[in-house]
C-alpha cells in the first residue's frame, strides 16, 4: 500500500507541465524560479521556462541570443514574440540550438518574450533585458572611429574618410550591408499623437565583406534626406532587404549626422547651424516650460555623490573613469537626477569642477544643464519625450550642436537650458545598519540589537515603502559558526548575529532582495524571488525601481520617492545605508527610527511605546523583537530548506536565541590590547564590541571603517547655504564662480565705464548677498572701471546715469538710459 500510494504522485509529477505556467507553483512540482534550489522543479521546467545567453542587449535590437537547455529539431521554424506583439524570425543552428533576435524597442528594462516552433503556439517563455544603448559595453556596438570627425564633418577643416569597426562574429553573415538610419519625433508635443520613429535612410555600403571594418567618403544629401540631423549607423546581413526591421544587426550610438547634411552646411556650417538654432529657440517658446518642476542640483560634488537615492553618475562625465567630459569642458564629474520630472519626464544634470563646486552655464559652456528629454528615459517609456537616450538627443543634444558646437550662439541654448544653482536643494537623511548588528537611526540615535529573525527596518505608509532585514548567526569566513576558547579550557559558540539579507519594495514595484552569499562579501540580488545577473549590465530599469551593481560587493537600489538603499558586503557582514529625502519627515517607523529630528523617540515600538536609547540591552532587545515581520507581510525569498525551517515555518523572531548583551574587557585577554589600539575615535565602541564578541580584529576593523564611512556621508550631506548665481554687470566683469556661504564675488567695469554699487559681495549665512547690485555706467574716456562719482538713477529695472546739465537750459538734466540720451525737466 505505501508503494501504491506513491504511484499517483509520481504520475502527477510527470503529468504536470510548465508549458504556459512559468512562475507558478503547482500541486506537486514547481515552475517557479526557486525550484532549482528547492529541487522540486517539474520535469519540463527548463524546456518551457527559458534561460538565454546573452540575456541583454541594446534597445535598438538586432542581438542574436541563444536558448539554453533546449534541443530543437533543426527543421523547426522558430519565431520569437516580444511583449505578445512584436514578432522576430529566429532559427535553429546545426547543433539544435535555438536562436532569437531582439527587436527594436522604445523602452529599457525586462521584456517578456515567447517562442514558437509552429508560428501559432507560443508555449515557451523567457525575459530579455533591453538596455539603454549608451550603457551597453562597447564590445556589442558598431564603433565610429574618431567620433569628432564624424560629428563635425563639413565644418571648417574637417573632412576625409570615415571609418567604423565592429565585432564581426556578432553578425551571422559573410557579407553585410552598412546603412544609415535617422531618428525623429513627430506630432504635437505632449499630445497623444507625439510619436518616435526610426527611419531607414540609405545604404552606405552594399554587400561588403563582414571583416569588422568599413570606411567611406561621405557625400552631402538633399531634401528630404537632409532633414534628418541625428541617427545611427547599422550593420546587418546583406541577405536581408535594405532597411529590414528587427534583423540580426549591430548599431552605433546616436550621433549628429554632420557628414550627411546638405551642401549648404558644408559651405557655411556656422550660418546653417545658427538658422537651425533660431528655429529651435522659437519652438521652445511655443511648448511648455519644464524647468519649474525639475529637482534642484546638489550644491557640491560631495553632496551629489552621497545623494545616491536621487542622483547617479552620468556615464558621459565620470571622475572614476578619468573625467572625459566632452560636452562639459571644465567639469570633472556630472550626475543626473534618477527620476524624470512628474509631468514632463524631464531630466536634471549637475556638473562639478575640480574644487567640488558646481559649474553653471552662466559662467561656462561646460555648466550643468537640465534636459527636456531625460537621458535615461522615464517610465512607462515608449512615447516621447520618454524614449531612453533618443528623446534626449532630439531635444537637448542635437540642439546643443546647432547653438554651441557648430556655431557660437550658446546664449540661445542656455536661455532654455539654464543651470540650477542649488538654492532650494535639501540633502537627504541617512540611517545605517552595520557590524554585529548596530543601528544608527535617521536622527542619529545609536543602539545594538542582536536578535535572530526577520524585522521591519523601515516602513512608511505615506510612500508605501517597506525595507525588511533578516539576521542570522555570525559566521566565520569558512561559513562555520564562530567559536572561541575561554581561558584555554572550553569552546563556546558566539551568540551574535549579522544582517544577512535585505528585502524592499515601494508601491507596486518589483520586490528587490539583496543577500550575502557563500563567497566572502559577495552579494546576490533577487527580483521577485528570481536572481538577477549583473555580468552584462551594471544598471537595470525594473518596475518601479532601479538597481545598480558595478561590483559584486555593492548594490544600490533607487525608488521613485527618492529613497535610496545601499547594501555593501564588508568583512563577512552586510552593511546597509538608507537615504530618505526630507518629504519622509514624520512618515517613518521601524528599527531605523522616526525621522523627525528627535532622537529621543527613535526606539518606538509598533504599538507606540518609546524605549530610551540608553535603556538596558535587554530592554532594547525586547523593543527590537517587537518589529518582527509576519509571513503575510514578509518580502523575503525562502529557497532552501534551511530558510524554510529557520524563518518561514519557524518564528519570525527566534525567542530561543539570546545574544551576548555585553562583552568583558578582560586584561588577561590577548585580543584586548590590539583591539583597544585599533578601536579609537569615531566608531570605537561598536568596533570593540564586534572585535571582542567575534574574536576577530578583521570584523572590528570593518565595523570601525563602516561607521566612519557613515559619519563621512553625514558630513557630505550637511546643508550648504547658497546665495545663488550673480550676473556680471553689463559692460563689466566679475571674478569668482563660487556662490556658497562665505564666497566673495568681485566686480569691475570695462574701460570707459564706472562702477556703481558694491565692488565686492559676500554670500551670507542667511542666503543673501551682502552689498548692493552692481552696474557699469558710461564715464569719460579716462574712466578706469572704478566708481567715478557720477549719480546713478534707477529707472524700472535699468540703471540710468546723469550725464550733465544742459547749460543752455539749466532746468533740464540729460539722462543716459541704455544707449539713448533722454532729457528730464526739473
């Protein structure tokens, strides 16, 4: 009977299929991504729930990716359907490996796709990561050699042969076509008819050998082809028709098509560009102004780099990569606001010089500029001005060529794209979890809570934001529980815990979980319980959240509210920093405290009882235990028997785990002297606790450095007073481009003009400039630009100066107003 009783279950296991059911947990087997780890996958899981390689590529499409773990009939006709609507032709190679080709998309992020072998039943499913083209590794692009030559071709002194190169193995063809495509956005701006369009223009090279290089001498075009001013080159198999959509291809990045423009551009590039600049200026005046709704820039480079919830490094000007700032001369680093603005999906860019001061367009062509089209796009993408990369090129980059690079008329451009001067910028507040584990709240309270379980770190009902932390027993580098000898006689398990996993979501976003792995300090990232790989892309656009991980030890998670979560693997433990903008004031609870500038109430329980931060460790332990999550509210993944037993079926707070609440500084302890020598200054107490409780100087040092890093972040995020940009006087000059508290700006006038007002102004603590507005007024030919003692009269917003009396009529005074001389009867 026991044997017979197993038979239905075995048949059921075989009978239950993952066809059309990927992501589900069935009665006796699973089609969920956790089934591999739990060893309960249905037998055809890998047949229908696809893994692919590579798993990402340019949103422009054309990437050939392989379907892993499935053998297809070589005679099968493979078609691939993306988002249930875009169909591309795949193929099966001689080894039975299926291939799909990614389509052109107007969005970034994970794109669902299905595969069919008969063109009717799309019963296999997977997902494809569509990436911003400029964030793609250069190995997967068509590269324009000497990009300056391409984008300035036809301007004075620039011509010759143009060269492009590519990885020939990425195109499945012996011979290829080289094509030029143009990008345009048509229809009434901000209407439902506003559309993005890639258009095949013409073939530059027909049926050329796929040897990874092609060169040509471009010729000017005529209308209508010359109406396209920006676009991309594409290389695709010559067996495909010219301009065929969604075929295996490599693309260059978007660029200015100087080499393709009409003959008029080559005859007078500056005059041609000025005409386009003026047309753009007129168009900008007709469409809505987006400047009032974009976020203000941080005042300093330190603030910009620390505010990781709202700003991220601009790949086009990165201090970590040598500060190659092509469009921002004089800057060493730029950041972009992560989120598009609420109504217009506009972007903000902030650039800084080597002193850490913001570079403003009022002072330099390299200044920070806002963007009508956010360079990284804005959800839900697909329509202008939300198209990643290309909307930005259409409204903010090619127009920069018109006004600033191909002609010297930046005044037009900066009228519509002026720098933000940071007067309204408010830095976020930060809270941290570190070491064994210790807590630093948003208001600066510090305490240690060593419970074992899953707890609410941060909860905000106003923003539907939840950040949860899982703690587990402290382990050594070999994964064993840490043990030590007491007086050389007995072995004891250290009763201490560490943060081992953090899970989070906001509103209806994807759930992101970051957890420690068996590899020291390496972190694993899960999205909705499925592992994410950052081997191909370091930045991922997900549903309601962005994730960045350039190295396995660091992960940054960014939410639309401006909340940022930084997770770091350090010394065998996980360190966490949460940054929240000031809009979260009075809207947080959990182990990271109430954010309200009052540390006295930070240890408030879920039912409103306040525990003072200087309470006994046992009382603090009781407070922490009260923030245990429930299975219903848990965001965590349970993909091993250990996690199921310890955290899912077991209590969310383990009452049997009683930590060591304190550590004795025993003079006979050989570890004490090096610990005291190492642990000093900021972070000393937590450092001593962790070193002695874990018997590890390495852990103590890691805790010390992490707490000092938190202190440095808090220092970087101090509020900075800005008095705002000061304009130089007409017919005069100013010295100084720093506008923060204590900065001094000096003024002087051109030869023949006299200075009236303050020659020097200082930015004061109240955010106001000292002194009076400065004007330069007409003097005599010997005037040296200083105050000449002439009378200044203010007429509306203009400065007027009394020149002299009309000696023929002493009742009349002559007044100079701008360039005119007017009489005033007394």
